[in-house]
C-alpha cells in the first residue's frame, strides 16, 4: 500500500494528529492592511476562532484525553495570550505559523527572515521554548524557508505534499522531517467563504465536509498510514461542524488502535526510523 511504510509505536495500526491553524484576524489584517480596521465582519469572523471555537475544541480534547497540535502566527499569540495559555495548560503543542500570516512571495527573503525570527522570539517568550515545527501560511513555502528551518534546528515542517506519510527532506544545509498536509483534509475548500480575500466557495453541509475527512481517515487507518486534518477554528470550530468532527474522533478512538499524538511526537518517531523513510532532495543533484 505504501512504498515506505512506517511502523507506529505501541503496536498501533495507524497514526493521527488533528492540527488547527489559529489565524484569527491576522488574515484580513495582512490581506487588507490599508483599511482592515474598518472591516468589522472579517475581523469578527477571525476573532471567533480563538475566543469561541478554541475553548470548545479544548473541551472535546479534554473529554477524549487527546493531546494535539496548534499552529499560530506570533501576532495572534501576542493578541490572544489567554488562548496560548489555555492550549499550553492542557499540554498541547504550538507550532510556528509565521509572524502575521504573510506570504513570503510578497516580500524579500531578508524581510521573511526578520519576521520569522521575530515570531521565534514570541514563541520563546510565551511558551518557554523554541517551536519544533513549522507550517507556512497557505502552504506558501520556499527553499529559503526550508533551509532557515534546518539552520534553526527545527524537527519538522508541515507545508509540502510529496507523500502521504512523513518523509525526510534533504538539502545541502541538512535535513528535516516533512509531515505532509493535503487539500483533501483541509477545511478551507468545504467550509470557507471569505469575500474580502476572493475566496468564494459553495459551503458544504457539515456532514458532507467532515465525511470527506472521515473517508481519508478510513483509508489511512486500513492501510496503516497517517491522517492529519488541517483545520481552522473559525471554520471547523463552528457548532454543527465540530459536532460532526467530534463523532469522527470518537469513532476513531473507539477503534483503539490509532496512535493520536502531537506532531512533534509523530515527527520524532518518523525521525527515529529515518533510514527507512522516503527521501526528497531539494536543491541537490540527483
Ligand atoms: Zn494559517
């Protein structure tokens, strides 16, 4: 089923991590910096994430005994310190997700490096350590950023899509583990409708949107693979969608043979078996 299968810990059949990117109102502020302050609707839609949805999500995780991963732009961490505190208190991981959801293609790499490091300082100040993982805003990931992560000793990235299982990415600077997302388990296509950034999609029924994720889970579980939804609190944290997602998580946990773990643990486990991982070389001959 897989060219480079991974044996999961504790005799589990498959691995899973639900990831939430808490972008909040950084999205509209970065997309429309000249007048975002006047756009209260998208600002409020973003604010719903950390203020209403994240407490709901954390309560579900507490009830189910799950420890998972959140990615946050540092600007969001600074503006929603209670959210950071609640996530850390429950033992979840927070990964690096840019400074303010900026696109590296829209400025120089020097500027990108400056924003990356400024965000790193916020992580250290607010969480007490450097993050181990990174996810690029809108998966907009560059070779320069890949090398920057390697130079800073990051364990993993989660922005590229060259496989379904975690794989090893090598560059002339070194290597890291890629924990690959894909659009089929991302909640923007089924659930987002965001006129101000020209993202206009027909919204799916909650059961339809989550069913797509469930089918991905079932196939991965059967094959001994890895399932990683990329969700956003302002989308999947809405009541009816989250109810569907809770049912899916309950069903996945009832099976008893799924290894749910934060991304850091998944990447560490993959790294421990690096010799058998699929390899992708970027910026190297052959
Ligand atoms: Zn994001």
